């Protein structure tokens, strides 16, 4: 199955610097498989040395040898008993989370100082802390990657994306097929083993069997957290997220973890699970504004990073509703989780916000649109959202520059001019998340340019003074 990270890997290898790359992501998202597929490409011209931290690296200690050996030759002849031949080598260390921090930093230093042979570290644990380290974050398959595996052509996806950008309806047949594909994606999610099980027989029941992988993912994450009390709290958080979203309030409530649960008690574990890729934290905005003063860090919702994982955890009757095409009975929590899935997988998991005030005004999500203006996002669920209408039309919120809103439904693209609302089909949640990610990347580049220009401007000003 094709993955987007392969393009990033090729770009990194062609650029040749930095020569150490770390790939991080949740257990089971396809990191090792993607690197293996990429490294087997004969056109790359590299010989690959694949090291598993659980096997080959267990008895290798390079401390004190840095700068004193041809380490590629050392690995080939000393560890694999293979003859060394001059050439281009790519070293891959898998399961780096099994190594201690000093060993990881020693390997990084070894390759950074040598400066020619590239090294890839695949890490499924706590992020490696080292300044200036080049990293790629990987997630389970996003909806576009799922569509590739599902048999959609690049042209069909490009047409749907163009319709989103132009705010015009998608062809009826393509719209129907995309909605059908979305129903399957909601059922099984994007973890490669689950998707492969479905594609083998085109049976969701085979995919359900493969969803045993989620139990292993939870065990793997909890194993990365030190101390039994912290592990128990982490397990309780993961088990409670889906139950909260599917419950009456449709929100995450600390009180359901335990009677006297507090942020102070559980926040370290929640943040650690987010670092491991197992959670998305969606903070409450008290005002339709993204300033730090408007963000209530002590009030939040939690989402699992994959929609299939969420559906596998909730009541089985939800699956039966989805299988029969009834996506509205439990729809609100599903579509919220889908948007969180899309945002997390495009790298915008740290830009998740919802809006809620004590007056009863609430919106599922608040995103940063063009010109950094807030845009309310709601799952329409075939009902008019009074909160959306008030935010868009009321003079009370005019100062925030809200020019319109987005609602998602199972209908085709439609602009509701009287309400200043753009209504989109649910599968376009991915395109919206993708556009937010691109805007943020542009903004980051602009900040870098401004930062780089400052010394030049300062020199000019000093020259004037002189």
C-alpha cells in the first residue's frame, strides 16, 4: 500500500543533509513497512543495513568507538559476517524505542560526525529529545491514502479536491462512491494491518478480526510509560475516551475516570499519551480567538488518533448502524472523531479547538481560516445550528472577523448564502484539514523569512546611525 512518507524519504535522501533522520509514530502505523518498501527500490543505488534494536543491536556497544572505526565495515563484518565492499550504504535502526537514550544519542553522533552515510532511526516510543534533529512524524493511513488502497485514481481524488476548492458539487456517481468508501473508512480506520485484512476479502468482518491490533497498540504505549500507577491511569484514560464520546454528553469528562479526578492528577499521562501518538487533545476556546488568553487549557476533549480505533471501542450497535448505512443515529460523535482523525494525520493535532461558553453557545470545532480569521465547524446532523448562525450573524461577535462557517453533512457541496454557511459532504473533512495544514506551513515559512531578514535590517539601521 502506497504511503506519502515515501516521497519525503526520497527528498531527504536526495538532499543528502542532514544525514540522520528519525521517523516517529504510534506502534502499528506502518513505519517499518514504509521504510522497507522504500529501501528496496533498486534505483536508489544504496545497500541497506537493517538493524533491529531488539536483536542485532542488543550486544553492540559503540560508546568510545566514535571516530575510531569504519562503522559500516564494523557492522557488516562484525555483526553480520558479510564481506565489506566500497559503495553507498543506508543504515536503518528499527525499534529504536528499545534502546536507552545514551545509546540512541551515540548512534546519532556517530553518523553526524562521519557525515556521509545516511542513518534512519525508526522510533515508536517517546520522542527523541535532541536539538536540530530532523524528524518525520508518521500516522496510520489518512483518508487519501485509504482511497488509493481502495482503488480510487489520482484523477478522481484531484476532481473531488478541486470541487472542494471551487465550492461546487461533485459528480453524483463520484460523490456516491466517495461516501461508500468513507463508510468503510469509518468502520475500519487507517491502520495498515486492518486495511490489508479488509482488502484481502473485501470483508469488514475480517477487518474487525484484525482490529485486535488496537489492543497491542495500547499495550505498547502503556509499556512506554514508567511506573505502575502512571500506567494504570494511562490505561483508564484510553478506555474512557470512546465511552465519553458515545455517552450522553458526547464530551470527555474527567469525572468518568474516577469520582475525584483532577487535571493535576491525570494531565501528565494525557500529555504523554499525546506524545506517543495515542491521543489528540482538543482545547476549549472561551472566545472565537486563538490567543493564549482565550484558550482554556483545563477544559478539553480527547480523541483517539484513528476513527476505526474509536468505532472498535464503542457499543457494537454503532457498527450495525454504519453497516446498514445509518450514519446519523450515533453520527455526531463519529463525525467529530473523523475530523479529529483528519487533523491529527495531516499534522494539525496541536491545532484542535472547540468553542463553548456558559451561555449555551457551542461549536464542535473552531479552525483558523484565511487571514487568520476564526471559522466555526459543525457536524450538521440535519438540524440548523443556532450557535453557528449567532456567531456568523450577531454583532456581538463581529469584532472577531467571522465571515462564514462550515457544516458537514451527507449531502453534496452547497453554499447556504442566507446563513453564510458552506455545507460540505463528510468526506471533505480531510480536504479541510489538509488546507489548514498548508496554511500553517505557509505561515511558518513566512515567519522564518521575517526572522532571517531581521539581522539584515538591523545592519542597515546601524549603518544609518554610523
